[in-house]
C-alpha cells in the first residue's frame, strides 16, 4: 500500500469504519496458552463514540492493540473500511496507522526533553510534512486543546492535564479517521478528566472523528454514545446498534 493506494480506504465509505469478524487472539502455547479474545464480532461505524469497558483480563486492551495495528488476530478478520488488515504488509499497516489513526495513552507518552509543539509535530514528521506546514498545523492543534502560549514548554513544565492536552493535540494534528484512547483520564483528577472528555466529545461531534476509548470509569464512559463491555474475551454487552456480540 502506497499513499496513493490508501485512497481505496476512502472508496469503502459505505462499510463500517472498523469490523471484527470472529476475532480470536491466543498468547502462548500448551499449558501456557491464554485466550485473550475468543471469537469477537464487533463493528463500529464512522462518526461513533464508543467506550470499551471490562475488568482486567477481559480482552479490551488486546482489542485496542489489534484496532491500532499494534497486534494481529490469531484467527478471524479485522477490516478497516472493508479492507482486510491481515492481508497488508508491515509497511502497509504502518501507513494505515500514520494516515488514518490517532492514539492517546494514559501515560501521555510525550518526549520529555522536547517542547509541546515539537511533540505535536512528531506524527507530521513521520508523514514527511514540510517544516512550515508542520509548525502551522501543530500550532493550530495546540490552540484547539487550549494550550496557545504553551508551545515551548516541555512536559516537566506542564501539569498532568496540560500534558494530556498536548498528547491529544498530537493525536488529532493529522485529523485521523479513528482516534484510539486508552484510559485517557486515568491519571487525572475529576475536573481535569471532565475537561478532557469535553474535548473528545467536541472532536467527535464537530470534526466527525470516530473515537474508541477504553476506560474503567462509568462517569467517563457516559460521555460516549455507545458502551461495549468485554468479559472473558468476548463482548458481554453492547448498548448500540453498530456491533454484535
């Protein structure tokens, strides 16, 4: 898949944005074998805001890793707008991540000695965006998350909430089709958590970015339009119409 080849993804707009077809994931062998996913069927349409919940070991993190092309199913299919991801090469999956996905992590994952604007520019650097355009796009992303004036601050000079805002700016600077958020409020207090969730809700509503968020917190999950619960490697419940258990 070249950059031009990714245009085929856009031509599949009628398909669900992401779809799991009887996805199984097994780690280890023999006595050490562990089934993280046991035949998951799930589809998410473009523009949805989905919260994924479940206890530790339920399979939700494995699900997110597969969605982000950081892992692959042992069996079954993962489709991104109708395209079987399992048929893509390693380089093609990297292109998919680079051009269509954004990631937000609980631990922020910022470069410690790098300024806020340089952290936000990083995905654009991987896409070989020209320097002047990178700078403009990163400035705009920081403005969108309320950090105008903090461009030169390093992570150590920012609060936890501000660091997460930088991480969110980095995730949205490329205007991804799908934003994957792994416990984005896990290290924040209640007020900062609500601020982050209001930002994410706005991106979903105003920019049409599809969001899939893992969270342990019912209050945070309530911001999503749809909630899926995982249990023992399966979808235990789904209050939306887009997926099947």
